């Protein structure tokens, strides 16, 4: 079945450091890919998405590129801020399907 | 602001004592979902409603039931909670069931079973 694998956390970075959170997926078809973020005490919210190969999703300085050849959708940000501290979830939905398959989440802590 | 509201945020129950979690939305979305998220695990879809059409995931235990009396509200009923049902329960909504649709989540209800 479809699945998502994220790098284990927690990830601790200093402010202004470069961030990469790895995400790889397994799917039988051509899924849409998402990154959701969960700030402390809040629900998950969409950070960015990509619906086909080579698409790049971007939002709030975060980027991820849909790489079909490596089945990956790694999240990157050039310079993290303390306010980026949160849990980040990679997810996919199979084309025509409704269910989001999530990864386990990666906790990010950014220190001043 | 339009949003998804879950109540209660924290629920403590005893082993075997029924519990109901609620979810309301002001987005007028057609689809409402319930996910279960255990510690350090991925959120797992339990079931969803497309309007009044109920769709149960194949591996959702019978202990979990749901009701959607109208567009705005959806309830999760756990008939006889076990220790293994302690988790965060997430409600989400979306406009469609299309593959690339975006889900809007509530803040979650954390269930503790004693």
C-alpha cells in the first residue's frame, strides 16, 4: 500500500541554519504530495503541496520538489526562525483518492 | 474566522466508559474526517463522511462509531474505550474528496483512558 517515510526527529537547529527534512514515499500510481505543519497547541495546517512530478511547492520560505525518480519530497528552508519550531508531517494522497497517508512527523526545535 | 472546532480538548475517561468527542465546522465543507494519532505515530484515518454518506476504513475497530447530524457537526463515539485507545483524535474537513484536496484540521482532542 501507499506509505510515507520521514526522517526521525527531533531536529534541533540554531536560528538562521539551513533545514532539510527528508521524506520518501511508496505509491502505486501518481500521488499528490503535501507537507503539513503542527504548531504547539494547534491543529495541522497545510504548508505546501505538489501534484505532479517536478512540481515545486513553496510557502513561508519553505520549499519541496516532487522527485518521481527518487520518490522523494524533501522539505527545505534556507534560514529557519524560532517561530518555525513545530512538528512537520509529510503526506500523500493517491490520485482520485481522498485519504491522506501521513508520515510519523518530524519535530523541529529552533533555538535563538 | 471560519474554522474547525473540537471539544473537549482534553478528555479523561475510565476503561470501558463510553466517550463522545465532537467536531464543528463553519466552512460548509462537504467532507469531514476523523483521524487517530498515537504518540510518535502517523495520524491514521478512522472514517469520513461525504455529506451524509459514511465511509469506514477497513481496519477501524467496531468500538469506534460516528454520527453526522448535519453539515456542521460530526461526532466520534468510542463505545468501550480500552487503554490502547488513548490518543489524539483529529477532525478535519475538505470541500471534495479529490486526490489533491486540502484538509483543514481542528486542534484535536486528547483522550486519556485510566
